[in-house]
């Protein structure tokens, strides 16, 4: 696999080129899940946390974060549970996911946060790490990593 | 951009009122997100509106069920009047209803709110089937029919066993489909996306309810969201067997479509299941894999003191209810044990009529409708260890309620309710190759 294609441009930014599916722009701290996420039975909309017992992020809150994950799994209640995070004020700030399904697409729309998917070359789940400062532009389909934590 | 017909443009532009316009707006945003080229017509929607979640209750208190429908089912913040459903629409499983009153720690307020929601949605034309198995009680799609369904176990049954075509839809897409008769023509609606991707070959004989469920749990774990084709020494499955197989595969993985050559309608032959493409290397399911599935489903069990038995996930067939009644006939549940059989209300009426309900109730068990412990997040007060014959319920309920689980045959579960002890064990595999 090649490194992040894209313009590791002059500034040293990483840019992932995808397709915006919910418009708008947001910038914030990334929360990266390497595993797919369940809605029903997987998150608690009241607190905005992942509750699936065997999940790598069990107990972690995604509210106000740029949620970077491979995709949705589990019940058809996925979109309704993420919509409930919006209604209860615990939604993520933006979504970036790689595997497009009906659950994840509808979920992003009803969560009403800038969302980018369908990445041509590089995998943002592998290239972004939790804590990175990330800009998600749902209009242009660009996901830009502005500042990153020092790598271990 | 999705291409709309003149009829769809008229709906989007408000010819049929604000609610229909909002529904079409949501479908266009959804279709564009998926990359769908057009919408398909549907006259069969299975969604979920009536269960009062915390977010829905809040909206109801602000502006009634119209407000809740607009926001949750159409993603629309405007004050709109909800018109009658344009196409036949049914309510899937929801929360517990009045038959739960007084027998479990479930809120009276939730029962009342749901009854009120039922009245509202019934008046808009929604059929309150109140089951995860609409195909058992009045909504049986035909081969090739484009439908818009939620509920992963029903979606995989409709696609695979019935040959209908649906994606795994959600609350907003089914809400919009009910008012427009449209859904994005994408994914499982297109023939080229329905062929098999993986070949799973069983080296042990698959026959009977438990083995079909365990095989499904294995298959889902292997293929995740892909489309398995399963072969081997397979007995003739009945409705309950395939209901269990699909629900299990949609729990350990996200299977929405599978083929059993010679059994399911899109796969008259193995070659047809793969659309004539080269067959992939088979993945083998043998005695060791079967044992591993059994142990995984029983890994949450520790205490052998069972206080709750759950049958009917997905909702039981008449034959499953009869099987429980026969196993319970003349026996009495252990003091402090509960046994619930979940089934659609229409089938409960038949079970009442032919005496199965009476047999189960005489023993101390219950036949309940509308919901299940996982949907309503409730079990009998004080439950610490439960047993079930459903791989799906064994997969989900321990996480949802924080209780231990045992998985076994229907008869082992009934015995556990009668004795209060789990004594299940895996019958030896019949190895055929």
C-alpha cells in the first residue's frame, strides 16, 4: 500500500480524497475505530458512548469528535440510534467511513453532520489516528489532517 | 445525481403536500449518498414507528406523533400534517404491550404511549403486525418484488428465501417510502448485486432447528456483509430453520442475502447462485467448527442455575409453539423460573384456539406478543441467567441486559425451565465427509 497519496503537500498536511455525502465543513479532534460500529446494542445515544462489550472503544464517548471508522454493522436500527444522538445532543462532529452501506449512509444523513466516504486510494482508518486534528469537508469530499499527535 | 421521473419530481415539488415533499427530499439525499441512479417503485414497506424511545417521547411531548414522524421518519423539522400512507405499510416488532402488564419490570408509561402511537399510525393506514416476522402473518412478498424493509432477520429472509428485493432500510427511509412508494434502486435491488460471493461447504449434516442456527452463526462470522452460498449434506429446512439460520447470520455478521442451491429461489443450481462466475475456494464447516460455534454461544454462561427461558427469536412459528407445548405438557416450571414464548399476536390467537397456550400456561409459562427482551430491554425481575434456543438472542441479550446466557435445543431450554438447571450438551455431529 502506498502512503497517503495525496498532497502530503507543501505544508505537510495529509489529504484523503473521498466523496461527500452530507454537506458542510467541520474541524475537530479525530476518534478512530478500527472495528465497525453497531448502532442498536452498540451505542448509548443518551451519553454518546460505545457500549458494545467486545469493542475496542467500549466506554469511549464520540460526542463532538470526528468519528473515523470502517462502517456500520448490526441491526437496521443503526440510523435511528445515530439520529437519536443528534436529538439528545451527543452526536459526533463529523463522520468519515470507508465501507458504504444503507445503514451508514442513512445514518450519516439523519445525524446531519458533514460526512465523507468512498475513498479512492488511501484508507483514512489506517492513516488517521485518534487525537489528530482533522477537517472534514462534505462539499468537496476532502478529509484533511492538519495537526497530528507525535507518533509513538 | 439520482434521476427522477416526472411523477417523482412532482412529489418532490410539493404537488402532494409538504410531508410527501419532505419524504422525496430525504429519498433524494439518501439515493445520492448511495450513488443510486434512480428510485424503484415499491408497494410493500415494513418499518417501525410506534415504540417510544427516549428521543421519540421527547418529540411527542413537544408536538405529538406528527412531530415525531416528521423528525424521525422523514428527517424534517417543519410542522407537517402526516397524510395516510401511500402504499401498504406494516409496523414491525416494537415494545411490550398490555400482555406484559404486571409480569415484568416494564414501564406503564411506555405501554400507554405505545398504545397511543398505535392508534395514531393505524389511523394513517399502518398495519400493526407488531412482529419481526411479518412474512408469517400477512405480509408475504412475491418473488422479485421490490420492498423496503427494516429488521435484519426479516430482510435476509425476504431476499434469500422469498426472492424479494430489499436493502436493510432504516426508520427514515421506510418512513419516506411509505409516503411515496419509492426507495433507492441500489444494492440488493439490482440483480448483479445478488449473486454469491463466498462458498461455504458443510462437512456435517445440517438438519433441525439448532443446527441450522449454529451453521448460520458460523456463516455470518466468515462472510460478514457478503453473500454466502451454502452447500453440503443439508436436510430439508422449514420456515423456522431458515428464520433461525438467517437471523444468526445477520447477528454474527451482516448477511442480507444468501443462497442454498436447490432450496432458495435465486439459486436453482450452484452455478446459478454465482451468476455463472468461477466458484471461489470453499470454506469448510466441520465438526470442529460446529463445536466452536456452540462454545462461543455458550461462553457467557457460568452459573447453571437458570431463572429465565426465552423461545421465539425471531418470533416463533406455530410449530415452535407446539413443540414447547408438547415438551411442557403435564409438567410444571421450577419455582422462580419463567418461560416466555414470543410470537406474533395473530399466531397467538391460533395457539389460544388449539390449546397450546393453555398447555404452556398450565405449566407456568407464558405466550407473549409484540416484542422480545432485547427490543424492550427487559426480562423477568431478578433474572441473572437465561437460556434460549436462538443464536440471535444468545448473541445480543447478555450485552443488552448484563445477564448470562445458555444456548441449546428447544427441549433442553424447556427442561431448564422445569428443573431450574442447565444440563444442555451438544449432540455429536453427523460427519458426512
